[in-house]
C-alpha cells in the first residue's frame, strides 16, 4: 500500500529526513517513535503534501501511484489522511459546512455520488457518538475555541467521517489527558480494518497501550534505526532513546570496521 | 480642472487636512480631474440587466431610485412605504445640486431601498446630489445602494447629512457596487442625540475611484455607533474610506470592524480616526481593521488613529495587512477541498465577519452573492 524508499527531505535548506525507507501493507498499524527533532512530523507532512518540504531524493509509492506527484487534495481523495499535531483554527468557516464540502469533494473525485445534507448528517451523528463529541461543535467554526483535547478528537472524528485508507496520526496523543486518550484510541481501534493502514507517530509509549501496533519503528536523525513489534515500544520506555543511539553507534563502528 | 477644485466641490474642509487625507488617492483623483465631464443625463435609460441588480422582490413597494442623482418616479416603487417615512425631493433642474430629504418618525420594520444609479452617456459625465436624513424616533432601516453601469466614465458625488434623534436608531446598509468606469465621492455626516444609535454596514465593490468620508458625532450621552465594512477589489479598482468619529458626550460607544481584500493591482485604503473629546468620560472606542492581499501587486493602507482627551476611556484598536493563512489553506486541502475552493472558503469567511450587523437573512444573502465572485481569486 505504501512504499517509501530512501526518502531525503529538506526543510528550509536543512536535511531532516536522510534516507528513510518504510513499507506498509493494508490492515497494518505502524508506530513511529523517536526523540524530538528526529523528523517524525516531517514524515507526516511530506506524505500529506505540505508545501515547504523539498524532497531531494527517494520515492514514495502509494497504491501504485507516485504519491509525491499529487496535490494535497488529490492525496486526500486517494485516501490519505493526516491528523494534525496542531489542528488549525479557521474562523468563519462552519465545521459542518467544511466537513460536507471535504467529503463531497473527495467523493466527486472518486466518481461517487455526493451526499445530501440528510445523508451527511446521519453519518455525522454515528461518528460523533463514537468520539463522545458534542453536536454543538458542529455549529462552531472549524476548531475555533476548541480545547486542546477537543481539537485532537475532532481530527479523529474527521478521520472517521472521511474513512481514509491510509491514516497518519501525528502526535495525536500529545496534550491529551487519559480519558481523552482512551476516546481517541477507541476511535482509531473502531476503524481498524483489513483494508486500512495507520501510521501512528508518537513520542511516548502510552498511546500504544491502547492502540497496539503491528510494528514499531524508531526514527532517529532522519532514518529508521530500529524496527520491531509492539515490545520495542516497551523497551524504549524502559531504556530511553539513548539506548538506541548507543546501539547504533556500536553498529556504526562495526560497519565502519567491516 | 485641477484636483483641488474638484475637492473643493466635494465639500468644505481644511485644505491641508484634506490634502493629507487624500494622500493615497491623489494620483487617482488627479487623473479624474484632468478629464472633461459633462452634466449627466438624469433621464438616461435603465436597461433590464441593470434593473435586475436592484429590483429585489424584498424591497418592492419600498424603493426610491435616483438616476444620476435625481429622483426618478418612473423607476421608483413606493406603494408600500411606511406611514412614518416621508421622502421629499427637489424638482430636477439642469445644473443645480439635487436634494432629497428623508424624514422618519417611527419604526420601519423593513428597510427602505434607496438606489443611486450612475449611468454613462456618450461622453464622460458627472452628477452631484444631497441627501438629508432625519430620524426623529423609532427604529429606521435603510439600504443605500449605489450601482454603476459600464460605459464611459461617470463621476458621482453624494453628500449625506444624518441626524438621529434621542433614543432613535438608524440601521443603514450601504452597498457600492460600481463599474470600473464609475467613480463616487460620498460624504456622510451623522449627528447622534442622547441614547441614539447608528449601525452601518458598508460593502464596497469595484470602482475606478470610490472615496467615503464618514463623519460621526456622538453628541448625546449614551449614543452609539457600530460600523461594519468590507471592500473587495480587483483589477485596478480603488476604494478609500476615511472615518472620523468624535466622542463628544459622556458614556458614548463606537465599535468599528472593517475587512479589506485586494487582488490584482487594486488599492484599498482605510483610515479610522477616533477622537474622544475632553469631558467625554466613559467613552468606549473599539476599532479593528484586518486586510488581505491576494496579489503581490495589490496594496492596502490602513491607519487607525486614536486621540483621547478624556480621562475614563476604554479604547482598543488594531490593524493588520496580511496574506491568506497558508496553514489554513493546507488544512482544507489535506481534507480534499481543492485549492481554488479552499481559497474561496477562507476569503469568504474573512469577509463575512463584517456582515454580522445585517439583520435580514435575504439582505445578507444579497450581500453574500455580491461578494462571492469577488473572492474567487482565480489569478492566485
């Protein structure tokens, strides 16, 4: 479904990703962990198509297509979704209007019939219940005046509504209390499906107690330096990222000697 | 004609002050002044396409139409005008300044629609008119609707004096929907008595040069002025608004919120001056002006000016000129909304904030429809 090979990305002239490779299949949940500044959010933004991220080498294939060639809206229509680390407040744009415009724009590109307001609202109500979000949020402007937790839950609510094939969660757990964290995890788990893949970017292992990943990757200095199963997250929690750095140093020395 | 002579005709003011206030529009004014204008034909015909732009079903029976400054009985429809509303007008002369008097002495639930048409002739032409509005009591509602038809140049000048009596309210929506060949000078001076309120919403679109001088004297205690406005310009359109609000009496309030959008090579100017006179304690003055540049060649100049001579005053003002928020644009696009639609949503939302004082949903819909094509930003 997603194949990233030797991806190099520069942001404002500085190389952030330095040869990242990752392969994902439908139905899988991959956690990306790593220290601050490792390039975790850069990965999410590059996959979603944000401007200002210069790909200097490497390829990203998604469902057989060159993902990097697509505009952000085309990626969305093709099933890519990024849950933002910092959801943007958009005053004056009504949340319901925005969501319906987004869903119908995607459906139109895919050649599916657009939903009328009754069909749309029915779908909205179903998804709201799962995220324990209040109806009232729908009448407000996009993310405006939402608490930190509401913003993150709203991201997951949008994901539930848009039903992407590849969902990237960029530190969706940051700033959440334990109850909100559980709601977010419930929302994600309810969507786990053999046809859908998730990239869960997180700093802490805590979220992975609730969203149990199939694979855990450690991203450090722009590359994936270690991959394993869910157990790797626990090891990291125990030993810290320094442990990986030391092991890689040892590995580097031996590689250099070879 | 010299630009100064043209300005002189627009109304008396201190010459140096006036010169300074025209600083951003001087070039546009000089270009106008160099042109020859003949007196506009007050019997010019109104075609069906133009008529459609103002013949709103919601204002049928309450519409007064002025052709190049002169009241036109043929185009007006005043069958359902409220008993509390009286409109008088001087008979059309050839070259005099045309005067209309509007007296309102009671509530009017639905607005009276005053339509000023700037109609071109064979040669560039100009008109000049005066409108006096007196609201003695009750809640008056007015739409002042300036429309320009494309063709040779038309330069209109309207001076409007408003007096709002004790406890009375005037709700005024001013729409200036001008052609690129239309210029309009508009001076509106309002005096508010004790407890009076003036609520205005300006929607300024198009125009070779449109200049609005708005003077408001909060002369009575507890009087209040709420001003909302938005301009949306493109091509080489030019709109310049100067607001001069004077808190004279105690416990007066003003709340000014304007939005500006400029695309292509257009130019927008907003100058908001608020003066709190000595002794006008308890004044509350709020001014906010935010602007959006949609092209590297567009220009917006904004200047809030606050002058306070009283002691207990609450005042806040802010002005910004910026570009579309790239983060917001990416957020919308990442959800599947294409770039053109995402821009329309953001610019539309930016402008819509200035329509919050418009009471009638149908009027809001008309204004939204006028604004929608102006926020399309197809060049971006």
